[in-house]
């Protein structure tokens, strides 16, 4: 690996770390925000989920389409700076609507990050290495979990939730400046997939992708996994605090370290395993993803019934780590299916549907159900609502098995990409 490519991968991974940390930090601070601004669970679900996700979604596709046409490193640097400034703005909110507006700003900024980054990785590495490199990139989310839960919990206890938001904005701004000044835009590389298919309008680009049945089905698979994953991340800390009568500082360190280390290892190992399984057939990594979703369902069920916080932390970490193993194999498949100049848009589309389910629907549905069950279960209503998640994970696993069969039936990945181009 050349030094410049390694350096770029480091910055891309750090950027994703701050993308996820700034997004995830609020889940640990919900308890203090709830008390300070007098919010209910539905409002907390809106600021942590739908309010962020709607504008993340609205901005994501145009920014992904733009990343297929302009300098991606500059677009990424600008996106990082926007979401970092708006993260700091969250700490200045005096009511629900002000906080919602700041979260909308975070969503718009973060929408430009991952599509551009995945497109760059697709140009840096060939298909045989792509899943492992995407796994390294996604391990930034695991580091973000440690940073958000451990650092966020400690800072919240020390300086309060408002200043914590401000301090979390600083690293992103520095990373954005480094990308802007030190990373050059690489040439777009097809690596044997379909070459660029000519400049398409935004609407025709989207129609081209959605005329591809396998791509559409993979998006559907992604809906279930993201619904579960983001709901666990947003509401898991609150369940621990309510069930075991703990504060954010007490749960942040153990949850952050345990889930961060486990998820980081899962991302990196899962990506490398996916590249190895690819030698046995391009459908085999999807079978692995399906199996992991079943195991994750079992871990979620167990952390909801365990009788102590230590057991909760271990099982929560395992559920999260096993649940994220779908990311690298799925993104690697998508990057290999589509023409070179549709990679960022394809990634943005996949992230869009995942965000609708994971950020837009998951936290809000769970928050609303928790409020509805509160008269019967009291503070335990949130934990009872989360028993929905294992069933969604099992359904997702079945869909990934079907995706594996459909992928196996394709003549070759190159032929499929050529079909998209036509």
C-alpha cells in the first residue's frame, strides 16, 4: 500500500469515526436533555431519529450524485465542517425546536460523508480487497462508540451536556481541514466493473439504479438490519439507566469500551472474512451476514432479560458487534455491482433506505410505543418495547439468505454491472 493511499484511508476512517460519534453522542445525553428541556420519549425519538434522519435522507441522494461528478475530497471536507459546527450548535439549544434545527444541520452535513468516502475506497482498492478495506473504514464507527459513550459520558459528568457537544465538534473541524489541504482526488478506477456510462441526470441516475432488481432487494435487506442496529444504539443506554438506576457516567465507560472493542474487531475481521469467503462464491458473504443476524437476535433478547448491568454491557456489546457485520460485505457487493460513476449514488441510496428505517422510523416507533405502554409498565415500558427487535433481526436474516441465492444466480458481477450500464 502506498503511503498516500494509507494516509487517505486513515483520514477517511477518522472522518467516519467523527460522523458516527457526533450522531451517536446524543443517545448518551438523552436523559440529561430530557430533564433540562422537559421532553417526552416521542420528542427524544424525533431529535435522535426522525428529525435527523429526514434531512440526512433528503440531502443524501443529491450529495451522493454530486460526489460522482465533483472533487470528492473537497465535498467530504466541507461536509465534515458543516456537521461539526452543527454538533456544537446542539449544545446551545434552549428548547425542543432549537435542538431539532441543530440536529437537522448535523444530518445535512453527515449526508455528504459516507457516499463520497465509499466511492474513494472503491477507486483505491480492487474488489478482492474491498470488503476488508470497507471493514476498516466501518471500524471507525466502533471507535466512535468508545469515544461517544466513554468520552461523552465522562465529559457530560464533568462539564455538562451542552459543553460536551461543543468539545465533540473540534476533532471533525481539524479532520476536514487536513482532508482539504493534504489529500488529492484519485482517478476513478473501474477495477474490471462496468466503466462509466456517461453523464446522467439526477433522476435518470436514480431510475437506472432502481431498475436493477438485486440492488433494490439489497436495499430492502438493509432496512431491517438498520432498524434494529440504530434502535439498539439510540435506546440501549436509556434502557440501562432506567433498568439499573444508573447515570450516563456510570454506563458510558463500560458500554463504550465493551461495544467499541467488540464492534471494531467485528468490522475488521468481518471484512477480511468476507474477502476470504468471496473465493468460494460471490454469494457466500451474504450467507455469513444472514447467520450473524440470527446470532445478533439472540444477543438482543438476552441483554433485555439479564438481571444485572455487567451482563447487560457484555450482551449489548455482542449484539451490536455481531449486528454490524453486514456493513462491509453488503457495501462491497454494491460497489462491485454498479458502474464506476454510480458508486457514490448507489452508496447514498443504500444509506438513504437504511436511514429511513434505522434513524427515521426505529427510534420514533420505539419511543411512541414506549409512551403508549408507560401506563402499564412505567419506567420498564422502553425495555418491553425493545423485545420487538429480535423478530426483525430474524426476518432480516431470511432476506439475506434470499439475496445470497439471487446473487449466486447472476452470471458474473461484471455482467450485472454491464446490464446496469445498458
